[in-house]
């Protein structure tokens, strides 16, 4: 794949014609590989919405539910991730790749409850994110 950007400011309406031109130019240089842009913005109300949805061959999303948002509330975070993936797919009808997700951890920091920076929290967040992704067709 060719990736033309990672987390650009696609929340502005001017992003659509700009990235359409970049997509078209990249496609003209090589029509054998998918062309993608990696998104950080959401697909649903209450968040900044991307204006480039559907331009690219695949939807690539960086998502940190449970880390940068819904910190320590993994049930809520995974519900938000699931809705987000569903809404992206409903809008674009294209395959989705989770290009980034996860959580930081301090080596040797442990806890029996959902506490950020523990090895258990990091592992649980990663496991549950993969489960949500695998639940989608």
C-alpha cells in the first residue's frame, strides 16, 4: 500500500478536495497498490468528523479507546470502538484496518483492577481491542 498521510487534519472541509487530488495523483503513479490515509478523527457526532471518508481504497484508523479516552473504563471504551468501526463501515463500505491501538505500561507495575500503566491493563486493552476487531465481518 501507499500511505499518503498519518493523522492529518481531515476535520476541515477543505481536506476533501486536497486529499482527493493527492489520491488521484498517487493512483496515477501506481495503479497496482491500494492508496490509504491513516485517520485519527471519528465518524460519529460529538467528535470532529473526517471529511475524507470514502476517498481512499481502505479505511485505516488509529484508535486509542481506553487509553486517551475512556481511561480505565474498558467496557465503555470497547463499546465506543465497536460503534466507531460500525459507523465507518456504514459510511464507506470499505475494509478497515486498525493501524494503531494500545496502551503504555511501566514494566513491573501490576494491579488487580483496571489501572492505567499496569502490565495487566495494557494486555487487557490490547486483547479486548483485537476481540472487537475480530467480531466485525
